[in-house]
C-alpha cells in the first residue's frame, strides 16, 4: 500500500487492549456509514465515487481541460471551503515549487489562480493585475450556488471577461460546477449557456475533491486525474474491512478517538515538505467541519516543519499537554540534493555529501522522539512518493477515517450547521432582504 500508518510511538499513551475495546463501536460505525443508515446518510456517496465514476463525465472533464489549455494562459478557480480546498491541495502537492512564478513560456499548462475564497478587495485587485493581458478562463464552483464570497468574485471576473472578449466569447470561457437541479448559479448557467459540471447531491463540499469540483481544475493544471481516481479506487478496496487489524484508516480513526477521550483534544497534521501545506488546509476542513459540533470534537491544526519548529515548536514541546500529532511524511521526495563538500568554516563538515532528504528525515525522527518524550502522542502516516496515484489513495484514507471517526464520537459527520451563524449576522449587517428583523436588532444595539 502506498500509505503506511505507524502507531508504535503511541506506546506510552495507549495500551494494546484499548484499541481492541473500540472494535465493537468501529463495527457499528462502519455499518452506519456503509449501509447508509447513519446520521447524514444522504451525503455518503463519496464512499464509492472513484469506483463508480461515470466515464462520460470523465471525458467531458478532460475535453474541457484541453479546451481551457487551448484558449487560456490562466484559469481562475472561483470557490470557497470544500469548493476549492481539494483542487488547491492536489495541485500544490503535484506542482513544482515555484511553478506559479515561471513565465508563461516555461509553462505547458495554464496557470491556476484561486479566487472567491475571501472577501479581500486587495486580493482580487492583485489577482486581476497578475492576469494582466493574458487570456484567461473561469471555473466557478459552488454547490449551493449562493455562497457570497465566490458569487462576488465571479461577478467581478465575469465583468472582466465580458469587457475583454464581449458577451458571446466570454460565455465560452466560463465553466460552472454546481448542483444538477437548483441554485442561483445553475439558473445563471442555464440562461447564459455556460458549460456545466455537476456536484453530486450526495457528496458534501469537503468530500468533493474527486468530483468535477476538484477534477476539472486538476486536469486543467496538467495532472493525471485517471491516476488520482485509480489511487482512490485502490483505497476503497484497501479500507473496506470493519476489522481494525485489517484497516489502517479505521485504526487511525480509533486511535484519534482514544486520544481524544484522554484529553488530547487538538490534533496537528505535521509535514516536512512545503508542497504539503495545502494538504493540511484540506485535511483541517475535512476533520474540523465533520467533527466539530454539539460541543465536542478534536480541534484540527497544522504544523509546517521544520519551519514551525522555530516558532510554536516551543509550545508543542513544553506547552499545555492536550496535543497530539499526525506526521505526514513523504518517503521519496520529488528530487534530492547533496550538501556540498569542502567548506569547513560553517560547521557542517559532518553533513558533507549527505542528501537533504536524509537530513530532513533525521529532523523528523528527532522531532518525533522529542515530542513524544515531551508528552505529545505521535502517529505517523508515510507515503511513498508525491504522485497522483498515491495522493488519490491518501485522500480516501483521510475521508473514510473521518466518516467512521464522526460516528464513533456520536456526531453527524456530514453536516455543518455552525457555518451558517456568521452568514446570518453578515447578511443582517449588510441589510440583505429577508434579514430585516436581525438588522433592526443590530441597529437597536448601536452596532450599525
Ligand atoms: O464543506 C462544505 O460543505 C463547505 O465548506 C462548502 O463547500 C462551502 O461553504 C462552499 O459552499 P458552496 O459550494 O455551496 O459554495
């Protein structure tokens, strides 16, 4: 398997009998998930997405990606939360580090830029400046079709497209990914005749990376979505047993649950490769939005090492003992580099000729031992390499784990009611029609 879970470093924190004690609960959680009888069961179609992917849709995605490549130097992907984090994570994971800094001439595929994931005017202005006079296309992604952040960004970019190319030609550069039957974006796409891609009703945003939501931007960026799906399909098979001893993804879920019950309420997903930073962002949403509800759940954060070891590494080593870490490590980096020889003055003689991958690995081993000794339980998830197949497998590993983990903790892992609270207040403050009462209340309180 391209994803390996190691739990040896939990020895001081979790006894061997504790995992076995959770087996009956895991069996029930697995049944709830797979039989479609658990809370939120209408949103579990992601479990078999890769193995049941519609081949005609795959062709449509590939064709649209090829069309975007022909027509544009830049693709702006407009979306927020589950409608962008997956694509961004996959593209960063597979890309050359400074890909976005290369001039167009050095790029085989369009540059992918992300918009609509904040309301910052400066960000959008800078993005427009970066597009400059290069040809661009837009993929706007929103399941509800009504989310404010992407709706605003899309309005701005649509206007830019129409001003530059005219109404008719602008239409040919807009790709819409949304619900099959409802929402403002769907209505707009139908009216204007934009090319449409569907977010399946039974797949929530944070589980949608292996639908057109993720696959179109990923294919447009030049990556192999067949391999990504193949990896996920392999993982469907690898993690289908309810038996903990046979299922590393369920082991991960069960150990997290055991640690959580002991008071380890914050989990850091740790990486040693900057191309994994966005995987951390995707994971943070997947776990945090699925489990943080009803007054419970593990708080999810990330550690980008060794960078952060020179920052909040101090806290991890000696601060409040409510943390555990899941180290996500790449066994074989994309490329290697040896420490040059013959410069005695800098004190690095002992590293001469060593590969940086070796030094990085020793940094991760040393950190792991130090943190465990400092009272921070550590799990290790190791992947062989950074390619599409491995990533597809890894994404599914975390998805299936969180499905079971949510049920183990007695929550519906597939809703996100808390996301609405800020929106209500924002709409009322902005005097959106339908929010008059709350607007009045805020006025009475002198807030506006
Ligand atoms: O995971 C989720 O459900 C959310 O993060 C949504 O993806 C996010 O709020 C964007 O929603 P929409 O796709 O409806 O614009």
